[in-house]
C-alpha cells in the first residue's frame, strides 16, 4: 500500500518504491509482484491470482510459526 501511495503521489519511482519495500523487511512474492507492477501513469492492478496463490502457499509456514509462537507467550 505504501509503495502504491509513493508512486501515485510522485514521491518515488516504481523502482524506488520496490527498494523501500525490500528495506523494511522480507516481503512476500505477492508484495514484490504488486510493487514491481506499479506505474505512475496508470491504475494499480492486483497481482495475478496464480501469483497470489503461490505467494500465500510459500508464506504459510512463516505465518503459522508466528501465530503459534505468539500464542505460547
């Protein structure tokens, strides 16, 4: 979301927004696809459904671990 805002308001190029996204933490494939697809002159498009499914499948173990770890503290 912040990458889309930065590009739309002209505060960053799509490449700069993607690099900022990478500097914050490990993004998912879905986030990378979204940020790399930003264009300052057109609307924001969601990543392809296949990319979303692959990203969420690959990210599932990390999300499960975070939820389990958080419930035992």
